[in-house]
C-alpha cells in the first residue's frame, strides 16, 4: 500500500471527478459503470438512505425536495447570502452544504479506492479562484468529514493551466482561463511568477452557463408544439434532457432532429433544429461571457496582446459559437489541446502528483534547469542548449582549431549561466583528435542531445575523417537540485556586468592577438612602401591596453578598430605585391 498517494479532485457545481498519478501519468478514475464524471447530486431517501451521483440525479424529478444539487453555490455562505435560492431545504433534510459535499467526496474516495484496491486519505481539491476564506475552509471541512486530509486547496484556473502544461511557459507569461460550465462562468487572468501562477484578476457570473442555453432551447421547442399543454414538472425534465442532448449534437452537426414520442401521453413531438438557430438563442449568453472577459482584462490592466495563451475549460466551450467569440475577443486561437471537461481535474491530479513526489521526476526532467555548453577560445562559455529547453532536444555547432599544428581539441562539457567557463560546472571532458593543419582548418562538429530520460550525449565529429567521439553524461544535465540551480542563477545575475565585460574583453583580446600577429608578420615585408609609423603607433596602443591590469574592453575594442583601419593600406599593398609577383612569374620575368 502506498501511503503517499494523494488524490486530485475537481469538486464541481454540476459534476465531480477524481484521479491520481499512476506510473508517472495523471489519470482520472472511473466508477463501476466506467463513468469518470460523477454528477454532484445527493439524494436523501426518506428512510435515511443516501445516494450520490447518477443514481441521485435520477431522483431529481421524482423526489425533487430531497435531491440536493449545486451545493457548491451554498458552501461557506451564511443562509440567504447566496444569490441562488435552491428548490430544497437543507434544514428539513437535516444537513448542511459541507455535509452534502462530504457525501460527494466520500463517493469519489470510494470510486478511487475501488479502482486502486487500497485506502486513500489525502487529497488536493480545487475551488473557484474567487472563493473566499470561509468557502475554502468549508470545502476543507467537507473533505475532513469524508475522511480526507487536504494537502492543498487549488484554484480551478491554476489547475487548468497546469493540465495544459502552461507552467512550462516561463516567467511573466500570462494566461487567460475561460471556464464556461453548466451553471457558472468564470474568467481568470493568471501570471507565472517565481514558478507559480498568480491570479491577476477574476470575473464571472455564478448564474450563467450551458443550463441557460438549454432553457432557451426548451422555450423554443415548446413554441413549436402544435397543441396547447399545461405545465408539468415530469415532462419538463424530458424537454430539458432532449434540449441538452440536441445542443451537444449541434456542436458537431449542422442540424439535428428532436423527437419526443408521446411526450404527454397523447402527442408526439418532432422538429429539426439548425445550428444557426441554436446559435441565435445562445448568442446573448455568450456575449455576456465576453463582457466579463473585458472586465477581467481591464482589472488586470492588460490588453489582449499581453496574453500568451487562452485556454478553454468547461463543457460549454465545446460549442463552436463559444470558440468563435473567444477567438474574436482575444484575437488569438484558443488552446484546445485538453479535454475541457477534465482539465481542472487533471490539473488537481498533477498538483497531487507533485506534492506526493510521484511526478517529481517527470517535472524535473521536462526542461533543462541550466544552460549546457562547452568551453571555447579564451575560456568562454559557448552555450549549445539554453536553459529551460524542453527535453528531449538536440543542438549543435561547428568548432575549429585555434592554433596551427594542433592535433586535438579538448571538449569540456559545461553547465551554468556564467559567461566564463571557469565559473560554470564541468560535467565531463573528452579529447577529440583531428589531423594537424593551419589555424582554422579543422572542422569539428559538436552535437548535444538529451533524451527523454535526461541523458546527455555529446558527439564530436571531425568532418575531415568522419570519426566520431562520443561522451555520455547521466542525467546530471537535467536533474539538478533546486537550491543549486537558484544559486547559479543568482550568481549569474549578481556578476552579470563583470561577466559580460570579461566576455567582451576576451573576445577583443583574441582579435588583438590576431591583428598583432598579422602586423608583425607583414611589416618586415613592406619596407618603406607604406607609412609604418601609424601602424606601429596603433600596435603599441593595443599592446599597452592588453598589458594594463584593468581589463578595459571598450578601450581595447576602439584600439583594435584603429589598428584594423591603419593596416588596411598594408593589406592592400601586400595583396598588390602578391599579384604582381604572380604576374611576373607568369610572364617569365
Ligand atoms: P461542466 O460544468 O464543465 O461539466 O459543463 C457542463 C455543461 O457543458 C453543460 O451545460 C453541458 O450541456 C455542456 N456541454 C457538454 N458537452 C457539450 C457539447 N459537446 N456541446 C455543447 N455543450 C456541451
């Protein structure tokens, strides 16, 4: 038995889901009927028998006074505080919103235990971002009544963002979570700060959802009856069920037939509804959601252009009209990669997996926590795979020899964010042989690849001989202790200016050395043909800065530029001379 197991639970207004991380993957658990979604409905039978879920929902029409639904609208609120008046009386039923929620949670706990074959006593539970302390505390209390200790209460939009993998987007990235369910609409704007999502703003309407669209469709269908009928609660349930089913079908079909045989015992109903007709009925409700989106953006002091991603949550976002309006309002394609009904639950499971350690490896292996590279000329760090790259990944670069006659190159594999090789960590080293030649003639391709298990392979290929040298580094490339990553990043920020100056200095110094060597070689050849005074002056200016204690990168770059300038005539002259000589040789002079 695994005592560290933590359930992830989406305790929804209409439906609830439960899941767990299994073998490194977040999965949602199904009940004995194969259903992953449990209606958040509890029926209190007159004999004291309590049923939950689908069985309870069946009682809604037959025994409406004893069937409790949407209790999430009441939890943590004083009587009369909610803007919703339920058609049942909890006091008469001898219960409270927390106790009702506890029944739902008990049921979910049982579904999980049956499926896993073991007891579980810990959970992460999601709540709307706008839930206040009392509502959160009451939810926690409900879990305790159900025999679950709560490891974390998680905001629903944050859970959804986790399910969409948006925690990998990086710092300061902003996400809009558009959540349109059966009875409620929520919009949340999140920003990633220090690795966690902060809720910048939320807006919404607790009385706006797919149910409103169903009701509008019921009114429309009833208006198409060719007989007059009195109101009938039992019949209404059948109308609503038919309307909801038609609405769902219209998300994927252009038209649908609604057939209700002998709906009142003597009349049958048959009509065809087009998607365009449904959209006309739904438009006012969808428009209201868009107004809330604008409000949330305004509250977060952002424009749509400031958002990096828009994600859709809740069954009603399956409607093409909803997707279209969201696309238009946010001027971007919403991310549809997750199942909108399950995203919140999946996020709760992921959070539970992180807390229990079941997902730690996967999370850590997901991206490179620090940059990977090799040491190059002058002791500089040359990054090949930057920090935060998603793995598996591959990248490479070509290197050459720095000096003539060199027969091999030492490749030092480094990890870290500092500009100088010596300040980074060495993960390994390998000597790559190549045929000796003039400076810059060797061609060694270096490729880094990290596989899904976090193993870094460094392959160095001498392109002249085709010979490969391979170095394999176990997952130190990705599996680094958080505190060490933080230390390295802090150091790179702290030393950013000095490091950068040192890099520029080193690069300028290499340029100086190249120029001085060329000048020293050329000057004896040209004699008095050019004004060597200026060249000598410029060379000694460069040497002076090189020898100074102070690594003045800017001054060195300027001196290099002057030397480069005054040697132009020298270069031109040398080329001319060489051509003359070649011509003479050709003419036999
Ligand atoms: P939720 O509260 O997220 O479970 O969403 C439930 C709402 O989503 C209900 O109003 C459903 O009618 C609606 N819904 C589910 N699937 C679809 C669909 N395919 N098209 C339109 N609405 C849907």
